[in-house]
C-alpha cells in the first residue's frame, strides 16, 4: 500500500454535509447495526453449480433489499447478478458500489456462529462473516441514502447503490450485467481502504502440479501427503502433513524442531510409524499476506529440515522452500520480484495445496502485481523460474499461469472531495490517494475508486476467521459516507 499523487489542501465539508452526517448517525446508527445483523444472517456463499443470482440464499437477500428499498424511499431494480437501489431523477449519476456475497467460513475456527452477528463477546466489536467485506458497507450506504432523502437531496446527481452478488468468486456475471447496463460516470466503491484507493494490483494465479516420481514407490519412510488452505485469496491458517514409516530418530527430531517454534504452531500425533503434523497459522487476505501467518510455508520450513523421497508431497516441500519461503514478495522466485514507486511491491502467497488424481499434488499461488511490467513479461519470468527449478530438480512438474492486469486511476474529479471528508472526520493527514494489493470491482466502473471501509493502519479482517468491524468505525463510515454524498450529489 503506497501513496499516490498529492491533492489540493484541505477543504472541510460544507455545513450542510456535516449537519446531514450528524443527523444520520443520531437517527439511524442503531438501524444500521440491526440491518447488518440481518445481512450477516444470509449465507451468501457461492455454491458449486448454482449461479448466485439463482441461489435460494441470494434470492432471500434480494427480497430483503427490495423491502428495505421500499421502506427507505428508494427505487429498486433486480438485474440478476446485481441490484440497483436508486434515489433521485437527475440524468447525472453517482454510483456507490458494494457487494453482498461473502467468502466461506470455517465454522470450527470461529468462537460463535459466523453467520450470526456477534455484538457481545468482544465489547466494541461487531463480529461475523462479511462484516468488513462487505455487508457493513451495504448497511451504511442504505442509511446514508435515507439521510440524503431526509435532506431533500440529491438535486445535482441521482445516486445509485449497486450491490454486486458476484464479487468473491467469478466476476463474469457482473461483467455481463455491466454489458447491458450503463453505469454512472462517477463511482465510489466501499470494498477496500481509506482514505481513497486509486490503484489496485493485478490478481493472478500460478498452479503447479507435482506427481510421485517412480523411484519413491519403494521407500519405507516417506511423506505421503501435504495439504492445506481454503481458497486463493486467503493466507492459509491450517496445513497438515502425514509421514509413513517414520523411525524413532526422525520422530524425535520432528518433535524437537516443532518444540523450538512458537508455541501452538504445530501439533504432532504419532501412531506407530505414522506421524501426522498439523500446522496452525493466522488467516488473512492474500492482498496483505504480512498481516497473517502462512501455515503451509511454516510446515514446509519444518519438514524441509529433513530429506524426503520424491513423492509429490516430498518434492512439494522442496519447491515451496526453494521458490516461496517465508517472504511475501517473491524474493526467491527467480526474477519475479519488482516494485512500482506508487503501487508498491508484487506479492506472492502460497494459498492452497490440494490432492490431484494419480498421486498428484497441486499448489495454488496467488500473485498480485503492480504496474511497471507487462503481463506477458511477468508470465515469462514465472515460466523461467519454474522451468529452471524443474531442470535443476528433475521433478515431474507441470504448471499454468493466469496473470491479471493492475488498475490505476491517475486522477478522478471526486477524489479531492473524498480526501477532504476523510481528513475532516478522522483528523488524519491524507495528502494523496493510495494503492492496495487487492482487486475490487471498482476497476470495472468509470472513475471507480474505493473509499473505505477499512483503515490503512489497522489489521484488515475480511476473509479471516475473526472478521469484525468496530462499532466506532461503523459509525464513522456512516458519517463519512453521508457527508460525501451530500457534497457530491446535493
């Protein structure tokens, strides 16, 4: 995350904007929290083989938002993979982009049901799947529009709250919606960080497949499995390895090495010659991998202290330690590491290890790249690193790459207004917009920038097993969103 081009000096929001923002908090904050609780209860997680727009849980959410629009005095359109809730009749339009789909939740890792808003277990925090990403933003935007309507606004621009139902998985349905619907010329998304995000890394994947080498079949002591992770955009919090035919010296050495690590990182079970090692990390969004602790790379480092026959799992340990390691910026992956003066450094995260057919094992690595190199140049560098490792190791390795493009807005007319609102209400210096490692659907809209909902110097909890937003930040989000809407639409 880095600063971009500086903007003009501070200009505090108008008295009208400040008054409307104060009234929004006084009148509607409790309703925002209640609405958030309702939204969290919808298990809007992608289901295999069922488009989100036809998933019963998403259909229930649509009905709920249609009722909310009628109650709050907003018009409502159902476009299948997106909903549009509007206020005003002006031909000039301002878009507010949110999304209501969420990542899966490992319920065993949560203290309470992740799909029930927890208001009590941690005072001052609201916990639940989707709270930070992105359902609190939906709730706050709804009542900012209500506050705008109370003021008899907008007069200058129609405001349209766009609720995407397909952000966390396949973006194709949302792109198809945009192909048949003209978006507003100015757009604000609430799916990243404050103060204003004008740059997003290109998101991509490297998938590496390894298979058992024939010479590993006769080995008595071998690593038979090495798995973990949930999905590509999450730093994995759990990993597991199984060793067959372990003798006493190997078992003792593994237990000794595990004991020297941070307490709680590893759990070792022995059953005769079989050893099962479980690694525990900290889940985080892979756009900021340094905020988590990668269980897969931790386990690879532990296992890498011992030689293994060339099973797929044994070879994968070597590959992970050689090309990924404990860093976050592709420091070991050939010449892949690079940085841009505005957008910062490329990141590389080992996200999942999953079994494949015929004794195979697939590693999925998340790549997030800034501007500064072309996509083909990045892919060429990846291929060179993997080809060199294959030659050096002699491993039966296959791979695919899919490298996305970064997004960078050099200027947009609403950015100075948003920065002024942020500076006024937070008291923090914000001389310029910033760039982030994540990728949001703001990039699909004209002049799309992000305005929150997370603070740049606080841990981002979206996609984690401890997702929350503080009550104070939700209140601040409501206040700043309302003030910004009055300034831009009133």
